């Protein structure tokens, strides 16, 4: 029997992808696309999301069903593969909620299918086989994804369409370049970065990044930039940032897509960012990769 078309699908069965899928599944069918057949088979037995047992309708990429709307929540390095999978699902649109600035790569891979990037500050991490939601954030979507915003809101997410999504993406990048690398280097949850001795370095990263991102279109002043990063760290105080999760699991991190993107922007503006460069190099050493120039 043919698999029915799903109203929503999530590509990416990591902590955040499963968190989104489980909440959305309380309102209607959601297809979850895992990285391979083995991972899909393991997830069919169910997974604990917080205090709830979630039994996902899960598929391997080669078996992905048709879907009206596809959310992409994979690591930045897997964007091209996710785009190919999404394109084969013949959706009305594809929405990235990934770290970094992956929208252009996703759109290229999806061809004529509308594809764009939103942002989310939702938090979730793995604790063994269990997924722990860790901080209710905000999810902003680009125009054209009103139906997805409505579905997210109906599932209890704080979600809305943001007309100036480009500026919002820069604001999320600011948060990521400050919180993610430090959490990974010091192996602490987000909230600990607001305390000594980490807070000074957190603020130094924000202050150094702000002029570059402001020059690229970030529409907040320097004080508001600090306040935004502090607010996200507070709202997700118990969360293990994605880069910390990668380091703890011995996986490649997204430092190239996060801090590497900022360094490339700075280079284009003729600006040096020594603190971010140092953090970039340290994380690359930590993950066992050679330090490279952006």
C-alpha cells in the first residue's frame, strides 16, 4: 500500500528535530526522516521526549514519503543531503531551522521548490537515549511559511512569520557565535556562561562580533546585542548547546558554519576578530580537526 502524503515532515532525528516532531505530532501526522535505515529502525521502538513516550512515524531518506511542508533540522554539513531528500518529497516548501546561514545552499539543492531559512531558540539535548527539552524559545519564519507558523503555534511553540527574517538570522548568528563555542570549550550548560569566569569572555565575543553583524544588517545596538545573548542564555539555562553535545559525543561540530561564517563576513569587511579566531582554533583542535582559515 502506498504511503499517504504527510502534512508535515522533519528531516533530522537529533534532539531538536525529535523535540519539534513530537510536539507537532500532538496536532497531526508528522513524518520523521532519520539519517539511515538503522537509525529509523531504532526510533520505531519509541523515544522519551521529556516525560512523554513518542512513537515517531520514521523513515530512512530513501523511503521518505511525500509531504506538504518539510522542516530541516540537520547539522549544517548535511544540508546538501537534506535538500536532496526534501526535493524528492515534493513539498510546497522547505524550511531550515539550522544553525549557521544555510538558506542559500538549501534553496540551491531544492531547485524550483520554495526553500528558505528561519530561526529557533528552542533548546533540547540528549541524555542517553532520552531527549530533554531545555528552554522554550522563539521560532521565526520567513514570509511564505504562514501555514508552518500556524502549525507550530497550534502545537504550543512561540512561532510567527518575521518580515525581516534576514536581520533575525543575523541576530541568531550573534547568539550562536557567543554561546555555542564557549559551552563546548568549557563543557557547561548555557546558563553557566552568565557566571564568572565565563561571562567576561561571553561578553567579549558579543562585543567583537557586533560591529561585523551590524554592518551586515543586524538591527540592534551594542547594548541590545549583549542583552539578547544574555536573554537566550537565561531562557535556555539548562540546555546543552549543540556544539557541546557534539563535543561530548565525539562528533564533528558546526564551528565552520557558525564562527567560520562570522570570520568570513569579517574578512569581507576587512576586519580582524582575534577572540573569535582563537575560539575557532580551539574548537577545531578539540574536535580533532586541523585549524583552517576562513
